[in-house]
């Protein structure tokens, strides 16, 4: 016998179902009648085994075999199809109690109120408690879900038995005890569903044991219902146990309930049913296509909304390439799907109107307007995504430039500061002579001058580091570490410099023998050296430009710098002249020059070498600037090439859009000629695709060259793409409108002249020239054609021409209205008349008649959707074809 395991709804749990009351009756009747106890033990044991055998086991003694809780948990898993918690494997008493409690907890979780049944009684082998628990399980899983009309559980099962046995003589089921003693009720249930198993006419009321054994044997042999009762026990007991009888009878309910015989077929309605089935197929196809397109949009938008920037130019350029693939490869098929979806929707609505079916309303969120809005949202984030990509690429380009500049300046500074802290920390003045001390003082002054000259570079390093942080540079941590080290070192240099000056100033006697020439050399050589350092830094400075004007500005600045070189050379000669004067004085006065200039670390050779280095960097800088000029000129050629094509393609697309609009409202020539013209337009448009592809190629070259603006055209690639997509959609939609007009003309049987008249009237009142009339224009059109319109009549007509309440009247809807009364279509009354012929003039039809007269597929279609006929002349199995026919032409799930 089968079972149902779906959990109780919360409201049903709150209502305390009937079986709980019966369970509490058990608690009030713990002293079972011995005969009842015997019947329950046998019945419940057989019922449990009918389920446990599916798991390859069984029980022999109901109060013993459930004591450890293992088979009890297995029984619940089999009848519920759910997994219970893992049982405890031990054999101690507390292990058994734990297992039984897991089973009882599961029963309680299904909304069952266990009264006076505890795990200890089951483990102790308390028979009455064990039987009570099994009865609770039977009620929950075998009887609770029985439902007949408005009754359920025990009352439902009793009503089912009464209905099934009502036609049988000597059977009167009023309860679940004495009504079953003679066995005839059980035999009647079997015969009602399987008349081939029992010859009911041969049964005698005075042979209850024979009747019962016949029912038991047939049920066990043919219905897979195990024998749960003994005939002698039932007959010899004044009042058989109600729970045992209910358990056994519920198995018959589960074996028979719902087994309806498939019944037969009809013919005239084939056409109507075929139309309905085809419409349903088209609706399902639309829903499927719409769901797939919306799902693709739903998946794509988060990708386009993702604004997490990559850390390198290569990664961001890969993102840009992925976006190009999306625009060229992935999106175009979806554009076609969107267009095809609109075409399918319009075709379906036309077919529904022509067959007098109500307009198709897609499920919530899948209207054509919903798809259009979703598509608009996609294109919105798509546009923002491309702008973001280009902005991020510019930012990373700027970051790479700044990072390289930062490293260059740091290297120069670190090279300059190498050893400076050590020099400043020396205490050489403690053992120096007076001249040496005074020389050290001058040397220190020169260093302070040099230190001040380098302050600007330190500030530049800090400013670049700050900008890198503000632009979210990916390796900002190492930049900050290096910058902090330089700043800390710089502060330390300042502190050490001040300490050394203080120490030297304490020895004032060492200031008298200063060599003015050495000092002058040091003072002039240091700033000149700094100027050369700055010049070398500028000549090696990296640059980034985006136009010829910007590079020309750099060339102008470089030319201005070169104009200063003669003056600088004069300063170099003057500085070298100081050194020559020192040498001359030494030679003149016999002074032995030992070591280097005490006031500076710069030697004449240093000045000469660095000057040569500066002169060599000038032509190198010239070459770099000229190469950049060539690159900017190439970029300018790319801009002009793209602009030349875009300035032709953009107006061509606009012209074609206007020409298509003129064709769609043209009333000269037949619809077929309009269709041929539109097909030619479509072919011309398709043939023009190669120009778009070539422009895409030039656009890709421009982006790869990192060209971000173009003053030679107002058209961007995005403008061209959007215009091209709109052009493809417009020509496809216009062709579909003409196809629907041809379909309407052929279905309604109207002439080309009538269509031209309709088009002329429509065009006259289409004041906005957008292929649609406002309600006021439509009213004026009807009045001009002789219609006498009140508010109610006009509102009725508007529901016909604008069923979706869009606020406009299309030309197709206008034609449908003007030809509505002339078309010949099937009606609900004709279909009812056809069914009445098949039903031999009856007000209902039977399953056998449907299967006899209709093809199998459409017969089953009718049987599944027809409701039962409830008139006074109804016979068993009668179906209501009148409400079914009405539903075909009204608001319905059909």
C-alpha cells in the first residue's frame, strides 16, 4: 500500500487534525480488548513489513523488534523517503532510547502530537505503547492525506468506501468495524475496481469467512496488499478493531484511488484544437525566447557594471579586447534574437486576432516593453563601461609615467646622498690644523648650498608619491616606503648639517686663511653643477602627448633650452678660468697643491665630463621629439581616415531610415510590391555591412594607437553601431508589418483597393507621421468615415484596437477593426454545435465518444481540460463540452 509524505502546512498543524484526536483516544483506552490487541498486532505487523520489505528486512515480534529503534528509524525512512539522523550503534539501553527518540522526534516534526508515548516504554517492549506509536505512524503517513470532496483522513476514507460500495447489494458501510464483518464490503471494493478478479454475484452474505478469505487472497495475489487480518478473528469478535480495519482498508484506497480509465475521442474540433495547440506552442516559444534573452541580459549587465580596475595596462587592454569581442561577436546574435522576438510576438497576436482568440499577455516581466527596457538598461551600462575602460587606461598610462619618473628622481637623489651622512658625522676638525679647519668650514658652506639646491628634488619626489597614492597606484606601498626613507634621510641630513656647522663655528680662529679662489670656484661650480644635473634630468625626462600641438610645444621648449647653452658655456669657461687662476698663483708663488679643493667635491674634470654628457644628450632629445612627431602624424592620418568613412556612413544610415519610413506609408502599388521593395532595401543594407566592418577595423587601429579624440567628425563608432542596429531592426519590423497586412488581407478577403483606402485614411489622420494614431486622431478618423460615436461605443472600440492599453492605434489594428465584421472564423457556438453532434444531442459528452470520434492527441487534449458535467441528466464520466467551448474563445488557461 502506498503513502504520502509531504510535510503538513503550518496552518494544518495549527488546526490539530482529526487523527490527533484519535491518538488521544488511544491514550484513554490503554486497556485493549484482547481480541482487538491480537488483531492490531497482526495488522500492524503486516503493514510494517509491507514497507520494510522494500529495504530487504521485516519484523517478527512488533514489541521486540522495534526496541533498539533501528528498524523503527528504517521504517520511517522507507515510508517518508527522507533521511533520519544517523542512529547510535551501541547496544546499551541509553543507545536504544536515543534511537527511539530520534524516530519520535521525526514523527513530531511532521505535526503529530504524541500523547503518553515515550522512548522508555518502546525500549521496554510495552506492547500497548508500541501499537499506539505504530497507529500514530499509520494515521500520519497512510490516512491523513486521504481526501474525498471536503472530507479528509478517517471521514474521507469512510466516504470513499461508501461511494465505491453504494451500488452493491447487502453492503452498507457506516463504520470501520461491524460493517466489514461479512466480507462483502471488501469484495465490493475489489470488484468495483477489478471486476475480473471476483465474481460478486456468487458471494453469499451467510459465508463471511469465505468472503473475507476470498478478499484477502485476491488482494495479496493481485493487488500486492499483504494479508493483515484473520477472517475467524473478525467474524468471532462482536466488534472488530477499528484501527486494524482502517489500516487494511487504507491500503485499498492507495491501490485504487486516482486510477481513472483513459476514455475515447471527437472529430469536427480538430481544426480548433490544432489552432489552440499551435498558439500555445508559440506562446511557450515566446516565453522561452524571452526568458533566455532576459537571462542573458541579466548575466551580462553585472559584467558590464563591474568597475574593478586591473593593475596593469596589459590587463586593462585585455578587458577592452574582451569588450570588443562582446560588441562584435556576442551581442549581434542577441540583437537578432530581440528583433525576432518582436516579430514572433506580432505574428502571434495577428494569428490570435484572426482566430477570434484573446490577445496574448506574456507572463509578468516578459512583455515586449519589458524586454525593450531591459535592453535599454544593457546599452546604458554598456556605454558607461566603455567610457570607464578608456578612463582607466588613461589613468594607468599616467600612473606608469609617474612611477618611472618617481624611480628616476629617487635614483638620482639616492646617488647624490650616498655617503653624505658619513661625511657629516666625521669629527675630523678635532685634529685638524687652523687652515684645515677653515677649509672644512668653507667646504661645509658649499655643502649647505648644495643641500638647499636638492631640496626641490625631494619635494618633487614627495609630490609624485602623493599623486601616485591619490591615483591608487597598485604598488603604492613600495613607493611610500621609498619616499619615507628619502624624507627621513633628508631630515637626518639637515640635522647632521646643523650639528657640524655648530661645531665648526666654535673654532672661530680658523677663519683667517681662507683661499678666496677655492671658495669662489666652489660657489660657482656647485650651482653650475646643479644646473647641469637639472639639464640632464630635463633632457632625459619622459613625456607623453596626444596631439601634434602638444609635441610641438615640447619642441619649442627644447629649442628655447638650446638657446641658453652659449651662456652656460661662458659660465663653464669662467669657472674653469678660476681653476686656471689657482694653478697660475700656485706656480707663481711656488705653492704645492695637495689634494682637491677643500670647499667642494667637484673637480674641473667633473665639470668637463658632465658638460660633455649634457652636450651628448641634446641630439638624443632631438631624435626622441622627432620620433614622437612622426607618431602623432600617423595618429592624425588615422583620425582623418576614420572621419572620412564615418562622415559618409552616418548620413547614409539616416537616409535609409527615412526611405524605409516613406515606403511603409506609401499607398501606391500592391503589398507584394512594397514587400519586394523592402526586401531590396534589406539586401542593400546587408551588402553595405562591409563598410561598417572596415570602419570597425579603422576604429580598432585608433584605439590600439590610444587615440581618444577626433576633431574631424562628430560621429563616434558608438553612433554608427547604434544607427546600424536601429536600421536593421527598422527594416525587419517594417517587413513584418507588411507580412501581417498580407496575412490580414488574405484571411479577411479584402482587396488591394480597400487596403489602399484604409492606408490613405490612416495616413491622413496620422498627424505625427510615426505609423500610429492617438485616440483623438482615431476618433476623428471614424467620424470622417460615418461612425456615430458616443463615449461608451468609442471606449468599446478602443478595447478592440488597443487591447494592451498602449494609448496608440497601429495600422494593423486599424485594418483588423475595419474588416472585423466581414471575416469568416470559427465561433464558440459553432464548436458547441459540433460537440453536440458528436454527443448525439446530449448536453454532455463521454470519454468513449471523444476517443471514438477524435484523433488520439486531440481527444486526450479535450479529456484533460474538460470539467465534469454536473447537470441533472449526468451519467458517470460525463464531461461538460459547453464550458470547454466557451473557454476556447475567452479568458482561460487554455
